[in-house]
């Protein structure tokens, strides 16, 4: 019986951690300003190595560390990106399987009328480890997900990649590091101004 109690406590802790992460993503979604079409890098961290069933990619092992996913939203970033940051009802994109397990660290946005996501991905391919075939079913890139050990280096490289293709990099970061509860309670917009 003791084992069963321990086990349920463990599950409870796991689901509490997962809902805390979902709140962080939810808050991140609320910070996306009104933007036109373009591309974006979603940056997040995994605390531990995880093996996750990733749709058609099958079972993939993701090392602990920092990740940047490059995507695009040609119908408008503010119209589509927040939708991708909220808990997926039914996983569809590769990111839907992985993102809920990660902790958001930043989003780098590049407004552009041109398809620039693959150009950004090519820049990140130089210096970071690509997760093969992740997010690149519709293009010829090796992948659109990149892994590195240092989150700061990956963020810097994402900004450089956006600037290298001639776009302005808009960086969206969590309102107060480690204080999401407060951000959610006060309303994300208020804490973003503070
Ligand atoms: Zn591509």
C-alpha cells in the first residue's frame, strides 16, 4: 500500500510540474504582440533527456539542454503563434509532442512577407545540432529543431540568424523569471509593462 501511495504522489508531482509548464507557455502566448506574417524561433529547455513518441518521426531521444524550433506563420504571427503555444488538443505538428515537456525561455520573431524560416534554419544549422527531419516535412532542410548546451548562445544565434537575413529581431521573454504565478495572477499585460 505504501508503494501505491508513493506512486500516486509521484504522479501527482509529475502532473503538477506539467501544468506549471503549461501555464508558462500560456503566459508566453499572451505576450505575443500584434504582428504581420513572418517566421519565429521558439526557444525552450529540457531539464533531463527525454524519449518521446513524435508522430511520424516515431520515438526520438531529446538530450537535455536548450532547443530552438524555427517555424513560420505567413497568415500572421499573432494569429497563429499563440495557438501553437497553448496545450494541443490533438498533437499534429512535431512540436506538439515535444513543446509541452519543455520550459519556454524566449521567442525570437522576424516579421517578413517572404518565406524566411528555412534561411533562419540554415544559419542555426551552422554551430548547433539539428534534430533530423523535425519540422521539415514540407521543405528540404535537414530539420527545423536545433539543440545546444548553452541557452544564451542559442538565443544569440537565433537573433543573429534573423538579422543576417535582413529582418529585425523581436525578442519575447518571460515577464519575470521564475515568477509565473505572479504574472498569471496580475495579468500578463500588466507585468509585461512593469
Ligand atoms: Zn526548411
